[in-house]
């Protein structure tokens, strides 16, 4: 009989599963998000109830949203806001790129001797 391996080794627990995990905060309300109410869109964590359209506040799901520059919209309002002005900037309340180009051109004209 071999007596070399009779010592019991302590059981090693998995380090990947821990009850002391970091608390995730909702990107909208900044409160703790628990696993059952967790929703991830564009690498941001939300409560399923907090994930809503910026324009109409309707509750969104992963299949019914469109995102632009960190803002989330329902698909109908995303299309409506785009169609109202024909571009993403004016329709969503931002400065148009052509205005930014115009201001740069005027700076270049005033700088030339």
C-alpha cells in the first residue's frame, strides 16, 4: 500500500465565480443593476426599465433601438428625426458639419497675409 499520497489537499475554489463582484451601475439612473434586470446596449449597462427612447421615452429592447453618438432612440423616431432635416446633425439638434467647415475656412482667410 502506498502511503505517500494519503494527505488530503485543500479544495481549491474557482476564482471566476464570486459573490463579491463589482456592482454595475445603470448608465441612465446610475443605480445598481442586478443580473435579472441587466441589459447591455453599445457596451453600456442599463436596467431594462431605464432603456428608453430619448425623444418619446418609450421602453426599448435590443431589437427596437437605434443609437447615434451615445443617444438611444426607437426606430420610428430615429427615422423621423433624420427625415425631418435630411441629415443626422440638424435632425438631432447638433451643428451641421458644413457650419464647422465654414468657420474653419473663415479662420484660414483671416490668417492669410
